[in-house]
């Protein structure tokens, strides 16, 4: 399992709509509203075989109201 975080910039006034649609995507675990340059932070769990670029461009960037994304790929989780 690989974990990625996708920061999402939304069209004005669309952040809550984008968040509502994102939680319906099976691989999206959590969606947070954030301050700063991006409006949302999405935590996603992908199978090892999943192409990250394809997932982001086909599942996240195509959500209505998404304007831009920035993807962070993780290496190791510490607890």
C-alpha cells in the first residue's frame, strides 16, 4: 500500500463541493480544508500497482471544481 497526499486548489466557492465529491473516491481516506495556497488536503491510499500519476489525473483532477493539484509521495510513516 502506498500513501500519497494531494493538495487541491479549487475554483472559487467550490471547495466544499470538491470535498464532498472526493470522499466518494474509494482511495481517498480523508479530506481536510486548509488555509494558504491550497484549499484541500486529501490523504489517499493506493495499491502498490497503481500508477500515481494516472490516479491523480483521472480521479482527482477531473473532480468538478478542481483548479490545480500538488502531489506529495510518501516514503515511510513514523508513529
